[in-house]
């Protein structure tokens, strides 16, 4: 029997950061280093961008369907961001956590804080770009949105970064692989927390000590030193 019995439950992890911080790229890259996590797919009413796939990047749904999901209490949290609804479906989250799998939500700050309020031991991680100049460059080079939307996302970034102290960890995404390894290290460290221990099996001290005293190797050590 191993010395530790740990809680089976996985951790709930929220990853946030301004558009262009690279938070989605980091989580997508995490599959290279870790296969014990599950990324939740959000629902949104915003339009699909070129290259995005329904039911993979998001569940792209109408406003009417979104409102139905709110009414039927299907969402863990939701928000209206830049004029569109975004929400995390409740389904699967508890099931995965109970099976010992870490669950990652890539969501914006308002939603992150709601999740933390509902489930206080949620681990909140904030992704920063290396500089605001680099963020501007990334938003422009993404080539997925018009000028007004880019300006809106850039100004929103300033507000978002001001909320960083509400998070538990920060990762600067200067290099994708390094940032991903840091994220993975946080996941690994969080799994080693002492408060995840349910029980420690030390055995019976008298019995273990008796075995130690009659241990051949131990007695040889004694002879060697003498
Ligand atoms: P985008 O339109 O760039 O895909 O997403 C806009 C913002 O909404 C991003 O910060 C993204 O992380 C966030 N977001 C995506 N899904 C959800 C969700 O289910 N809930 C919340 N609160 N935010 C989300």
C-alpha cells in the first residue's frame, strides 16, 4: 500500500487573459505535456470566425437558445462580453472532476470571479502578453476582426489586466512552449498540495521498528562502521 491516499477529485482551473494574450494557444498546446485534463467548450452567440469549428471551439447558438439555457439553469456562469453572450455549460464538469480529471475553463474575468464564488477552491490563472505593444501587434496580425473591434479588444485589455490581483497565478506568454510548461507545472504543483491528502499510511511503528532492527542490511552497516 502506498504511503498516501489522496483525494480523487480533479482541480477546477480557470484561465483568463486579454484577447491576444495567447490563452487558447497555451491550453491547446497543453495536450503535448498533459493528458489528465479536459477543456470545457463554451456556448456563445457571437459569429463563428474563419477557421473555427462548431462544437469544438464553441457551441455557436442563437440568442434565443442561449436564453433558454439560462432559464433551464444549464450554465455554471455566463456573461455578456462585447455585445455577445458566452457561458459555461454545467454538464460534464462535476463528472470529470469526480473522475479525478482537471477541468479547464478559458473564460473572461467576470465569469472567472463567478466560478470562484461558487467553487472557492478554483485555481485562477491569468495570462499576460509580454508587452502592450506586442498585444497590439498580435491583435492586428490575427486578421480576424475589423478596426473598431480591434480597438475595443485593446481597450478592454487594460481593464482586464487591472483585475489581475484577484487571480492566484500569472503567466507571461513570451514563448508558447515555456508558457505551456509553466501552466503544466502549476497543475502538477496543485496536485501535490497537502490539503489533497485524505489519509497517510505509516503502518504500525512497533512492527516497522522491529523489522528495521532485525534488518540484515542495517546490521551490516553497523558492522562496517565499527
Ligand atoms: P472570443 O470572442 O475572443 O472567443 O472570446 C471573448 C472572451 O470571452 C474571451 O476572454 C474568452 O475567454 C471569453 N469566454 C469564452 N467562453 C466563455 C464562457 O463560457 N464564459 C465567460 N464568462 N467567458 C467566456
